[in-house]
C-alpha cells in the first residue's frame, strides 16, 4: 500500500462514465447520495468518444456528400463536389469534444467526484483505483459497475495499422479507396454504408444467412437494395479465413460456396461483436455471479447476487445499446435509494443508421405469433406519403403489429427516412398501452413522415384512406 493511502469513503461508487455510468452518477446525486465516478480512459465512454456519436457524425457527412452529388432529379446539378476527409474528421471530433465536455460539466455541476484511473475490487466494499503514478483506496456502501464492452478480436485478424476495429475506422487519417468489412451486423453495415457514401469501394463479408440479422428480412431487403446502388458487394454465408498485410494494403481471404476467394483492399474493418469488460477487475474474487461470455447476472433492480453491487449496460443481458444502459442506470441509482424502480424492456427501441434507417420497438410479427398472440398487421409505404415524395426519400415502410382481439399495439418496425426519430412515437404508444385505433385517431400534422404511422394503423383497422385494400 502506498504510504498515506487512507481510504476515501463514498456512498455510491460508479465504475465507468459511459451512457450508463455518468447517468447513474447524476441520478444518484439527485437522490442525495455522495458519488464518485471512476473512468480509466475518456469521460463519456465508448459511445461518446469512439462509438455511436462519432459514427453518426461520419454517417451524416457521407449522407450529405452523397445527396450533394446526386440530386439531378430535383433539378440540382453540382459539379466538382469535393470531400475533404481531414475536415470531415475535424467536424466529427468537434461533435465529440462538445459532448464529452458537456458530460464533464454535468458531473461537476451535480457535485460528482471524478477520478481518473483503473479500478480493481478488493472486496464488496473496497476498490483500489490506480493510474500510472499512484493508487488510492475507496470504501463504498454501494457500487454500480458500468464498464461497457470492447470489440471482439478474431485470432486470424489481429488488430494492426490496416486491420481495424470500429475505433480505428473512425479515426482514419485517409479515406480508404477500398474497404473490406468482416461482419454484417449493425456496426459493420452502418460504417460500411457511411464509407460507401464517402466514396470507398466496400465489400461486406457476413458469416450468417443475411446481414442485419436482428431485423426482419423485409426491412433489410430495403437496406440491401440501397447498399447495392452504392456499389457495395455483400457476401453472406462466408467464412473469413485470414489477412495478409503490407505497408500499403491488405489481402483478405474468405470462403464462400466452397470456394476460397481473395480480395484486396486498403483496410479491413472487423465488426464481429463486442465483449463485456468484466474481466481482470476483481469481480470474480468478490463472488459476483456470471452468466455466459462474461455477462453479469442481475435482478430487476440491476442488483447482482452481491447485495450492494449493481451492474448495468453492455455487461448485463440484453442488447448492447446506449439508451438501454442509461435506462438501467436510473433504475440502479433509484434502487440504491430505496425506490421500487424495476427494469422493463417492453418498449426498448433498436435503431440502425443505415441508408435508409432501420428502427424497431416491441414485438415484430413473428415474435408476437411465437408468444401466442393472434395479430393484425398494418403496413404503409413511404412511396405514397407526400412529405417523403417531397424529400425524394420514398424507400421504406412503417409496419404496426397489434393484438387482434382489441388492437393493442404490440410492436412497430420502420425502414425509411428518419426512422430513428419516428420510432419514438410508437415506443410511447406501446408504453402507454395504446391501441391501433388510438394511433389512427391521433391527428398528425400534414405533410409529415409521421402520418405514415397513422396510415399504417388505419390499414391494420381496415379503414385506410390513401390505400385501396381489396
């Protein structure tokens, strides 16, 4: 022990400052707890620094660049449209810096003590926080573990200068002429789509039967159509075998349909999943119970089997989503304060920022049937919506799934322009126990994309105005 290392006592210790950790810390202080938050890298965690925020900024740049080059149908001809990738990266970094600075301001404004360093648990009430020069012991009554996740590394694709994870791809100094993406999940497809919009020649290699496996096939078909228009090659049921790297590029070998194929590129991006950061921080020694693959078991208040230890975000079961972590953060902080808050994932949305966007909330049609519901379904296309036509963004649809006996909304799926924003109304409808009739009878402003949800509800009820139903 370092001489003079007297333990510092806190009510609640939060480990990790991502969308789970910093929200938990703020909510805990609002409830009167004395809180210290520990972060070993950057305030804001993966999401704000090297994940959802920078990727969406780059996606936005790519989308705007692609639209600028291709708006002939609207009477706009732009000549010599140029992309300054250095400026694009600077824009992305400016967004990140504003948000991370905002998180620091919020924590300080709520009187949360911020500590930089790596945490290691000594027991269920003690942690050591170490940096390069020193170590400090903290005694806590309760702890919320929000350590997030990291990219999975394939043994035959070790990360290097030209073998990248999502962090490396977002920080490239140059735009790849050719990019190979291993993994067609939401991260790989989002970034693959973004780089294709920016002008890269992209190949996506996916081991499963299709890309974007978490979404309905009729939704992903629209995205695949858009990717192919951008020149993206999609290879499914393929196995990535290995990579040869030189100073100037890579050669990726994969197997598909029994044939071994090689493809050359400037970089290869590996996006085959994320691993929870629960190893080597002392949780096992504390007796915390784990499920498979490093996932921590929790109850409905985010409490582990060790009564004063809570876990949230990517390190517990469920989708690895920032908004899920923030939601769990509030539940954990409130549970520590004696509130009866419990997690309920009834209407947690999932969004993929492809082109067009995908969004889903609640149950899809097959899931509802698998759970024993007799359903009624309403589907309405963007193609006949006035606002979508005016935006020249007519690809996609809204699909609503209701319980047949009373029209209770069970789920919603959207593929199309601004799907990420449109899904919020339908998530609220599910949370509020609303029916298809409630949505159909809600007056939506005209002309807006939001009308499509109303129209889909009318289709499900059999009373559509702007669609002829036989």
